[in-house]
């Protein structure tokens, strides 16, 4: 019996592809991923939870007579891989035949990227614990009204991806991420409000625990004493985090998969104006510091930069090999796999609303009255087909260009296309939250339901 | 294969680092079939295995997992997870197997049924949805999923459980379009059964219901905005009770002071009409369990009785922290996660009123026949959820359908306000997310009336707000 440990990942994916061909697949690919994870959660200065993890597995995708089948396993023994290949072939029997089921050929080259911080392996656990403790301490020390730590944590992930396909692709990369998160609760007169701070990066040395803790405190404290507003139509200034929540909805509608299946509000609008003049939306898997950057996507297609909306005009959609073949265009390198357990879907890499020129402070100053929106709830209930949304909202009321009282328990409703058209100011403060980034924006008029 | 003796040895190593050690071994086989655009596109089978080791020392938990199920690997992991603390000499703990009185018979085991059988269920639902109106129904997405999860749970209290959980589910999303209006209808059903589940919950019915809802909503008006009485029909399912009250009664949130229900046992927290129960033993329901993921028997727990808070849902850590009894709510998504208090099947118990009477006694308001997703901020109790099938109530009658409504309110306030409770009962299922872990749950409720809730709709330019 051959022991798994003796096979490296490249041999493993190559063996899986060979097996698939031998059992009769016309085309096959194998995707190996491995993840080492560390999570340290601190409360009241003590390590409350510590998690160390190691996970790996392989996903095998194949095409037989135009039909697609997929199977995965976490057992990397050769017998198990053979069984997985056979399962994928059985699954292909019931798949609908489609000539657009294609795999990419090897590219000339992949972009060079430095995605790994080797220091993560050298920094002792104790130092990472101290970092988490520092996040909590700085947050709680920043304002005495912070009473409860919901979470203060340090997290890191070191990952490795290897892919092979029967057309000759064989490639791999390693990467790492680390970051801190704080969610703190401030209390005053029976009122309790939560705020969060987070920062993730590839470089351990770039982490600033104090900034993370303070941000959480700042956000919790400013919501104390929040009340409900009366229902009205008003200007709304979105903070960058809230904008990224809406970008999630836009991203799914910009996937060619959604367009081809008639569930995108952007279908048939390429070349048309779909947003205000200042709006540019980009997906870029090659940004040097981007947390979702990688040399290639889940099918082995090189990552690239793609303009989706440029100066308000819809330029195109995100593609994987299937959707690209169906539209007769090249793939944009957006075949996304969340792990070895999923076949490549169309997904974003680093997806962002390009910054404008306004200072975010000036956006608030230039707003006579309106809502500074800092939190939305239930974004997943928005309708990606019609673009209608109706979400819980909280924020701070703006009066004569100044932030005044906090407000909560309201609902903001509208349509995403109308929202895009009504963006009248865009800040220069682009900020990424993992894979999605946005600056502060202002939307001219939205219904805010309250009392 | 790991023997009981191996597990005892691994636990012994882990336990050196704390007061308690546990191992959770999982072997999961799953199937997913996705159909969209009249094509079966995604056919996925998976096999995943792994083990998680947990060591608790005082208030601290160390957790580690691996998917290499070899004794040497697990001993290494046990040492790593346990080493956070000083050496604690320990003896071997004999493991005693636990049995459950809850029988969950499965007639047609998913892993023994062919993939073709499952594909037929998907096709039946898809065709039924299309056939409701072949012109207006533009897109139908059907998702089938089954899971066979085998777990072995052992800990240094001597608990040893071997269990198997089998679940099947089917969901249908229909998109209908006419002119510029596009609307969707969603239906899903699932249970702790094999393929025989679909003899009762017929795929054809699910498909038709989803398509009919999408069509109905095409002709719906935009929902009104403002404060009004809301009648939630039993068939709307229990999303509301899950969001507005269930999460706040999970002991971890309550103990951290993150719940509006913290330290309120014995107090009147809801209208006298309100009784809320979590019951993991209901036959065949999506959140049903023989044992939770810590090896404790599932049970029925009364959370609120006649408006009075009776208790919370606990896992091992939270129960021992306050000396409470275990409730069988320690659940986890997989071996990759430590268990935390979670709901199973949670419901608001039925009352006496007839559902029709509740509507008749409401002069003007909103009737909700179907709810979509929701979210709650447990710290302050604010919740929001979407209405996927709603009607205006005018002079005691449900009239025109409305779309785009979202209900927002505050859990404790709503529970105090409920003034009518029906004798009907309806379930909904879902994968509930908390701390990054999804677990299958079901929620249920009768028809209820909430005298005042905020409905978020769209105020057109120039509308005046007659309530402001």
C-alpha cells in the first residue's frame, strides 16, 4: 500500500486526473486545497477559546459526453481518490449535456505574486495571544461605557492550492492571511449597543491591535441612546462597510451566470448607463495587497483586472470558463472555489467601488439633513433579480451638516438600480473588508421607515 | 478505525491540559443536485471525515481539528490542544455507551439510493413549477440535498455516543416576470428522514407552490410603510419566534450579557398568551436529534410559559457555569467547530383563537402568509425579517397582495404585545447561522396578531406620512 504522505500535492492531483482519464472521462480537473488555521479569542484578558486546525482535501471535476460531474473527499489515500473519481463519473451520467462545459488550456504565464508571510510561522503563539489581548484592552480602555466583550480575536490562515487538468495545467500557490476582530458592547442607562472593528492583512507586522479595539468602541458608544425616526424620504450617507453590504448584492447580479439564467437586474444592459457618472466598479484579482488575490482562479485561469461598471456605464460581466464559452468571450478568471468541496462557480476576487475625490467629512458637511447609515440588517433578504431591498437600518442623524443623535430600529427600502443612479457624492476613503471594498457615498433620496 | 481504547488513550492525553476533554469524530457523506435553466448542472457527492478535540480548563476552551483520522495524528493533536496548561495527572476514563429513546427510522437511506432517483425528484419539482404558467415563469431553480453524518462522541465524563443523522431536503425557487416586474417564490422542505420524506412532501407540490407565489407577487402592490397591526399566519412558519426570541434564550449570549433576556428567569417577559418551547425530539423534523453534538440526549425544554421566562438553552459549558441542567442544545456544524448553544425545533405554542377570527378582528393592517429570511441583534433585541407573501387587511378581510415589505421590531416588545394566538400550527425549516456555524433547525408558530409593528415599504416622492 502506498502511503499518502509520500505523494506531494502535485503528484496527487496529477494521479486524480490520470485516473479520471483512465475511467473514461473526456476532460478532468483536480483541485487540492489545504488550510492551517489559528483562532485566538480573548475575553476579560483571558484566552477563552483557542482553535488550531488543519484541513485538506481534493475535488475532482470531469466531463463525459458534455456532461459534468463533481465529487470530493478529505481522504487523500489513492483508493479514496479512485472512489471519488468513480462517484464523479456516476454523477456525470445525470448531468445535462452542454457543449459549453469546457476546461481552460494552460496559459503562457501566471502573474507573479507574493501572497505568503513566512513570519506567521515564526511568531510564537504567546505573541499572537498578546495581540488579541491588546485589541480587547485598548477597546475597553478607550471608553468606560464599554462593559462587555462579545469577541476580541486574532485569526490567521495559511493555505495552499494545487490544480491540474487534463489539458496540461499544473500549478500551485501558497498564501497567508492574518487579522484581528473586536466586537464590543457599550452600555448606558439600560441601553446596550454593539460596535465592531476589524483589520485583515497578509503581513503580521502591519497589524495594529489598538486601532481595531478603538474602532469597535467608537462604533458602539456612538450608538448609545439611539431612538427611532419618523418615516420620511431623505438623503442617506453610507459608511464604507454598509456600501460593501450592498456591493455583495451587485456582485451577484454582475456574474455572467446570473445574467445567462435571467436572474440579473443587469441583463441586456451592457453599454448602457446603469449608475451615476462617478460610479466605477472593478474586480481585480491581481492587487498586490488584496486579500483575495491569487495567480489563478479555481480552474487555473490567470487572475486579471476587470471593469464591470466604468463611469456609470455597464462594461461587462464576471466569467468562468463555462459562462465565457456560452457568451463566446474569454474567461475573466473569476471561477471561484471556496474550498475543495465546491466546484468552480462565478465569483468575485477583490471587488470594489472605485474611490472618488471627496473627503468623507465634507460629504457629511454638505448634507443639510439626512441619515449617516452605519449598519444594515437582513441584507441577504434583498431580491437580486428585481433589485428591491428592504433592510433594517441604524445610524446617526445628520442635521445642518453635523452628526447629531443616533437612530436605530428603522427600515430602508428601495431598488438597487435607483440607488446606483442616485449616488451623488463619492468619498476618497476606499476601505476593504476582506474581499470587498468601498468608500463613503451619498444617495440623494431613500425611504426611511420608522415611527 | 479507532477503537474505544484508542479514544480513551487520546482523551487521557488531552485531559492533562484541563478539567475536561472530548473528542468528536465525524464521517459525512452528502449529495447535492442543482437544477437551473432546465438543466441539471451541479451534481456533487462528497465524503468528508475528521475529528475535533476539545479541552476545557476553567473558563477556557482549546479546540483543534484535523481530517487525518489516525491514532498518532490524534494523539499529537490531543497533546497540542491540551498543552496550554500545566500537567494534570489523570487516570484512564472508562467510556460507557449511551443509547437514545428517540427513534428516527429511515426507510430509504440516501447513500443506498441511486443518483438517478434523486435527479427524478428534482425534475418533478422543476416541471411542476414550469407547468403552473409556462409563459410567466421564467426561471426555476431546484436544489436537492441529503446528508448522512456518522458521529462518535466521547469525553472524560465517560460519555460515549455513536450516532447517525440522516437528513434530506428539497428547495424550489421560481422567478416570474411580466413587463418590468420580476418576482420570486421560494419553497423548501426537509426532515430527518431518507428519500421516503418526499412521499409526504411531494416535490410536485413544492414546485407548484413556489411558482404560484411568484405569480401572485407579480400582481402585488408595493407594501405600505409605517406602523400597523400585523397578523402572522401559522403557515408563515416560525422565523419570527426564532429571531425575536430564540437566539436571546441561548445561554451563551445570555451569560455574556448579550441578550435582552439575561438574568430574567421567573420574570414576565411576554404576554400571558405566549409559551415558547424548544424540542429536539419531535419526530422527523429538520432540527430533530437523538443526541446533541456533545453526546447529551435531545429533549423538550420550555423556555417561556404563560409569558414567564422559565429557562434557557444550554451546552455543557454554559450549564456548568450556572449549575443548570443540560438541555441537549450543544450543537456544531461539523468537526471543525466547537459546540455552542443552538436551537433545534423551536415553536410558539398554539392558543384558542381561530385564524379567521384573528383576521376578522383586525380592521386594518398586514397579513403575512410567508416569511423569508431574518436577522436579529440579540444585544438590543431589534430584528428584521422579510415578507415574501403579504396581503393588506381591510375591514377584517385579507385583500390585495403586497410585496417588498420588511417587518422590523424589537423582540421583547413584540412578545409583550401579542394579543391573539390561533390554534393552527405551521413549520418552516432553515440552516441557522451563528458564530460562523450553520446547523439545521425548524421553527413553528400558530397564527398570531401583533398590534403594532413597523412595516418598511417604499414611500413614493410626495406621499405624506399620515402617521408621523
